[in-house]
C-alpha cells in the first residue's frame, strides 16, 4: 500500500490489492528490502488468454533511476513467457515519459492509441511486446 501511495497515487484499494496478490490469473514480481521491511519495486499483470496485460510498474520515488523498474518488469515478462504467454500488452499515459522510455528499453512497440482514455482526458498509448524476444534475450544473455 505504501508503494502504491508513493509511486502510483493510490492506484488500487486494499481490497483490490488483496485480489491481485491472491488470484492465480494475476502475476506480480517485487523487490523487498529486508532491512527496512518495505517493498522497493513491483510489477503486476493479468494473464488473459495467453497474453500478459501489464497493469503497473512502480518504484519507490527515492529508489528510481537505479534499474529497479527495468529489473522487475523484465522478471515479470520472463515469468509470463515461462507460463506460456506469447504477447505482453499495456496502456500508458502519453505524458509518462519515464514509463514510455522504460517500456521502449525493454522492446515494447506502439500498437495503438486511445484518445481521452484517462479521467483527466489524457490519451493512452497502447504498447505491445512479442515475448519470444524475451526468450531470445534471456538465452543470449552474457554470463
Ligand atoms: C516508470 C518507473 C517504474 C521507472 O522505474 P525506474 O526504476 O526509475 O527505471 P529504471 O532505472 O529501471 O530505468 C530504466 C529505463 O527507463 C527509462 N527511464 C526511467 N526513468 C526515467 C525518467 N525519469 N526519465 C526518462 N526516462 C526514464 C530510461 O530509458 C531508463 O534507462 P536508462 O537508465 O538506461 O536511461 C518509475 O519512474 C515509477 O515508479 N514511476 C511512477 C509510477 C509509474 O508511472 N508507473 C508506470 C505506469 S503504471
């Protein structure tokens, strides 16, 4: 809940979070700081008909730009690929340059747009990634 509040501005309620973490059709990967007993980063998605719908990626504001976002999202994509998903999709606000760059760095490409999708009237950009690329990257990763 603290990570949601600080990085996402209360994206989900407590009930929604419990559902996300318990539902077998949901997938989440996070990095926990044992010393401070806090969640540093989290990536979550829904497994739907062989696809991963990435719902969120969040990193504690004080920990951003240290590679944690890339790490959890990459791990989420790899897990989804291992579970048989072939495609990852997501929506991102057109003004969220940090997230757009992160998704681009992991190979997501633009595959559409929803005009005025968000409550504030902002457009959503649709991004997708063929998860075979993840397998290739994992197999070819240097020791
Ligand atoms: C988006 C977010 C998850 C990125 O996490 P992060 O740990 O800071 O990102 P990383 O350090 O792993 O960066 C990976 C790449 O993302 C891009 N990036 C990350 N932060 C960026 C920023 N502030 N500006 C521009 N590009 C950025 C860069 O391409 C970066 O690669 P580089 O460091 O080699 O340049 C983080 O900014 C965040 O939690 N934002 C608030 C929540 C949010 O908007 N989530 C996405 C929608 S749910």
